C-alpha cells in the first residue's frame, strides 16, 4: 500500500516540509490541508510590501505551483476538526459543508497561530481589522484612503510596520500602546526610543500608557475611545496585540501542549507518528537552556527540515539560532537571538540622530542577542558570536571605529 503523509496547515513550515520530504526520500502521497484557497505564501510582506502595493498576490507565493506538481504534492481546502491517533484518521470539514474521514501513516501539524482578538465595546463594528492572512491584508488595503485617519492598536512590530506602510500611502496614523513604550516586550529602551523618534519624524502620533476602552460608530467605526476619555477619530482601525498558537486540535487529540505543541529536538510530538513545525510549536533551546515558542519564518523552515527527516526515520537535530527582521520606512531591523534576561545593553552607533546602529544584549558578559538597524555586518557577526556564546569587551563593541571584522578576534568563547 502507498504510504500517505498529511500536513495540516498550508503555512511556511508546510511549504518547506513538502519539498524536504521528497529530498529525504519520502515516496508516498503528500497531502496538504489548508483553510485558504491560496498555495502557501509569504506572510511577512503583508504588513509591508503588499499593503503598500509593492507586491501582488502572485508574487507572494513561497514556491511556484509547478514545483508542487513536480513533487506530486496535493492540496485540499478545508478544516480538520479532529484527529484519531488510534485509527490514524482525521475528520475533515470541507468548505461545502461536507465531512470526510481521511487516513494517514504520518501526520505533520503546521497549524501556525491566529491573531489575539480584543473583547471591547464596539469591537464588532465594520472598519476594525486584524492583520494575519491575505484576506485581512486585502480588506485593509481596500479601506486605505489618502488623508483619512487610521488608528493602530498595539505598538509591536506588526503595528509599527503597518503604521509605516499607511503613512507612505498618505494616511494620518495614530498608534496606541498600553505599555510605557513601544516594543517594550521585545527590545531595550534605547531601541524603543529610536523607533518612537523615527515614527514621530514620519508624522505618526504615538500614544503610550494608553488603553482602549472601546469603539464607537453607527455600524462602521468612526472613533476609538481611550480609558482616559480621549476620543480619536478613525476611518480605519487595525488591531495588532499578538497571536495565539493553534494548538486546540493537538490538545484534543491528547498530544502534549504547553504554550505550543511540545516537540523534541527532532520536531516529533508525544506521538512518534506525528511531527509539528512552525509558530505552533514549543521546543527546547540548548543555547538558552529553556523551552521557547518562536514566531519566525527561519525557525519554521528549520523545523520543517528536521520534521521531514523524522518522518523518513532519519534524525536531523534542530536547535538553530532564533532570528527575525522588520522593515519600516527605509529601516531594516535585523534581530538575532533572544534578549530575555539581559543585564547590559551596549550601543554601537548613534540612535539619537542617525538611522543606523546596533544594540548588543549581554548577560554576565556573554552576548545573547542583538538588534541591528541598517547594520548587516554587525548582524552577521552577532549570529556567529551568539551561537559560540562569546564574551566581548563592551567598550570594543561600542567603539564604532573598530571594524566589525576585528571584533571577531576579540571574542572569548564559553566552552561550558
């Protein structure tokens, strides 16, 4: 009998997993089930190049349809509602309302994450949007109008990227952040201050320490009301307050779940016949000595390669350095590592008046993360230094006159 691998979720991880499966020697069927009509596509550009019109739907595809066809990968639109691990079957609800039962030999969960929604008065009004998938982006795009007012709830990366795109298209933009500073959860104060300055210089109004009390409108939103009573006129509202991993299916099937689907070093779940990859997973990081759930395209790709090997009974260890990026205006922010727990920040460059600098995060003298704004050399250097658990003298890191290539010779490796 022909073996069948079913991949649930047509995500970044799924796109990589299909190709990696063939590369690892899987000769059976490959079926990808997704709830969208599109083939797997790049999501990061949705808040940037797609929203601003620089990219089209056609240019978002991760891989061309011809490549999937060449590798005999089938796609099916629908939603999986249950997994029966004992029978190795799953229940599929199609878009036409029908219910099917499909059998599998191996299963991959690439279910990703969904937006965290707010429950506030008026949250059901038209004109209030979230940004996670292509349909969201297209809906927002249809509401963009030069000179109109947009209010963005949430001062994280999605909120700031969207703010930059809307400003470039001529909208008046306000960003609301509950915390004392934007990007507070993920960056040092110096980096927050830099991006606050950049957005302000581009005409964005940023309100920190500002909680939303509700939304007002007659069928369509026209005001956002803050907890202090302030009312902001709005033609368009975009909410970006984080995401929630899609783990309900795995949990109902009895798989181990804890802030994501728990996987081992080879992306295998608590069931040896089921792997998982991408934003929905929780995996132990030897570099940081703790479990982490990463919302990152590079991580999804690396985990998919490891998961494919596991499905083919090989072992491909997955413990890559986390890295991310964000594009805002002419600023390319590249992030390597996780800064949680840092005790010192070293700035290289001028974050007060320039548009290029690096923020190095140290913990007990060891480099654990970096934020690089228009600093590709520092980014590449840091990826290697973080992986090697290097110790570098802070004064050398801060000295912009020291060539990055010379910092390599300053590193002291932590061999413990």
